[in-house]
C-alpha cells in the first residue's frame, strides 16, 4: 500500500481538490507464456496501478515520472474515463470519475504522445469535429479555431491543410489546440513532447508554461523527461511498477533521497536508473494501456 | 426545463458533428467511393441478368417482374452493406486513426454519437440505393408503370430504424476484437438477408429459416418495397409490412444501445480502446 502523498500548494487547501485519487487500482489480464498439461495457456491478473493515492489543488501542475510500463498512461486513461478501475476511488472536482463520468468528461481533456487525428482531414476540420462533442456550434468554432491555433504557435493559414501533410511537431500543436478548445479545467498531458525535435519540444514546453500563467487549468503531466518535470511542475511524482513512491516539489524530492539531481533521486527511490532497461516484468508492463 | 433544453442542444450539436465528419471523410474519399459504386453496379448486374438468363435457357418467366424483384433484393443488399459499414466504421475507423479515445472521453451520449453515424449512413445509403436502382434499371429498360416509389421509400426509411439498431450491435465488434470484429458485420448482413428472401420468396426456405425471417426487418422491407414497386401498393396497402418494422425498430434501438454499452464497458475494463490494445 502506498502512503497518501497528497499535499497542498503553500499550505492553502482548496475546498474541493481538483483531483483526489485514493488507493486506485487497475489490473489487466495477461496470458501465461507456458501452457498447462492440456496445452492451454492460462491467464493471470497483472497490476498496472497498485493503490495510488494523491491529490491536486486547483491550478497546480504535477509531473509524474516513470519508465515505460510504470503505469503513467494507465493513470491518465483512468482519470479520462477511458478505463474502468478495479479498486479505490478517483474524484475530479468532487465528481466520482467512475460513477459520474459525464460531468468529469466536460472538465477534462488530454494530450497524448500520439497526436491522433483523421489524417485526411484538415486541422480545422479535426478541431471542429472535436469541438462539436463539447457542444460548440459551427459559428463559435469558426471564431475560436484561428485564435487557439495562433496561441499554440500553429500558423493559422495552414489550418486547411490535411493533417498528413503536417510535421509531427505541428500535429502536436494541433493536439494541444484540440485540448484547449474545450476549456478544460483539468489537462492531462501524457508525454506531450516525446518524439518531438528539440525546437518543437521547447515550443510545447513554453506553451505549457504560458498556460500555467494564463489559463485556469490544473495540469497532470506524465513524462520521461526529468528536466521537463523539474521545470514545469509544482510537484514531481515517481511512479514505479504501478506504485506512486513519492510526490513532492523537486527540491524536497532531492533532499529526501539525498540526491543532487532528479535522476539520482529516481534511482534512490526505485533502485534502478531512469534509462535502465527493465527486466521481464517491465517488458510485459510496456504493453499496458 | 431550460437545463434539459440546453443538454438536448449540446447532444444534437454532437450528433451533427459526427454527420459533418462523415461528410468531410466522404468528400476526401469520393473517387474511391465512385470506384466502389461501379463495383456495386457490376455486382447487381450479375444478379439481375439471371432473369434474362433463365428465359434464354428455355424457362418461362415474366422477365420484367423477375428482374425488378431481383433488383430490389440487390439494392437492399447494397443499402444494408453501406449502413452496416458506416456504423461498424464508427469504431473501426477511429481505432485505425487513433482518435477513438478522444471521442470516447468526450461528454456526448453514445446514443447521439452512434446516432450521428446512423443518420449519415441512412442518408448516404439512400442516395446510393436510389442511384443504383435507376442505373441498373436502365440496363434492362424495365417497365414499372404502377410503381409507388414514395411508398417504397417510406418502407425503406422505416426499416432503417431497425437496420440502425442491428448496426449498433455490429459496431461494437471492433471494440471486442480490434483485428477481426469489423468483418463479422458482413456475417450478420449475410445471415439476415439469406433468411429474409433477398432473391426469392421466404416460403422456399426451410422452416427454421422462415422462423428467423419473421423477426428479420429485411423480410418486411423487401416485401413492402417489392409490393410498392411491382404492384403499385400505396402506404395503406404496405401497412402490414410497416407496423412489424416499427415494432422491431422499437426493440432494436434500445437493444443495440445496450449491447454497445456492454461492449464499451468490456473494452474499458480490458484496455481495448487503445489502438494496439
């Protein structure tokens, strides 16, 4: 069982936390490698998230660090109502994520590592499609799209080009625009800069920084990038094999593990280097949703 | 009351969004669709020429009536194919593009989400079916002096409610089996039509298949449309085919939504929404 590592910003506790996760569990079924005497491969439960607890205050940014298969994406998917849990509880602004998904969906949006779009459709068409699901009329969308694209640094005049003709960095900017178009109060960023070239990466990070200053959003950022976590987040969490080992401001984390860098703190917390290849369990965990 | 009206407006905007997206995608793939339409015409001709073939080989047959009857069957087959394809693609296409998670985490009811696909599928399917009917009819110089096309259209639209409900059950299959689920839609389409007298009277089928025919909406659709086109039956006369369609539709829609909901819950429990999951 992971201890509750929730805390508040500057000692000021919001009446309703933006995110409240308590003892959250998610298991997946996996086939055994070996066959039994009848020649059949049995199945077993593998825990993707093991009793994770934390809370976030409104307007706070937290970064979750973890290797592939640590459960970062599973956590994001659980909070996005895309997965059903196997135990524990998650609340977003007081709404039960699993019992009241509709109000939660109105408040949450997400940017994932893959900028997923209808590739033959243009950026504007993809954004319009996403906006309709949040009740935005064609008129409102037409006005909002150029503004939001400009804000994320996407050249507005290219909005009618098919997504398949845009670079990966440009696509990721459209993904950010898609998430912001619906004015989410909780933004879930699942490795938004992974695979981007250095310039695009910096632009996206700069945009997240702007967002923190100007938009009433709470941000949960899952990342591989230690520097990104340290630069953008109020608190940094270490998720290892489904367990949240710590969630503290980066400096406190380093102090706690007597480390000079976050990488050293990660090593001290997990017993493994951040970039280290995992063992068989980690290989298996990499396929988790 | 005001909140309910606001919620309904939100839902209808979402439904229109799905229709709009399908319009965009259809525009992008219009030449592929045109090629597919040529294939459908060719396929329909292989069936409708059978009547002439029977006469040519010495059979005594009313070629005009038999050709029209076969044409109705082939057009309904093609129409059902389009409706099921669009509904199955509601999930399959989004999984392929990777957008499904964004769609499923949006605050739109599944009824409206699927409804948008259904509305577009029916509109697109109707345009295609009407075009197919008249293009193939032109090959045979068919005479349909007493045809009531309006009544035939009404029967097809009413039948579409049931087809939509069954299509929703098909749409869930790619959620359960990302690789092969979509193909099972063709199985359902084939079974339904073979039991519904697509190219022959239902009476020629074995008893157990006739039992299936009584609960298949395609049976009443084919019967009503053939009655309207071949015998000039108006809306009043085709009513015995319309009311069963309304009842089957009233059962199929909630059943389809329930099945889809169960499939969605399964996918969310087992992490199947993810493209590679």
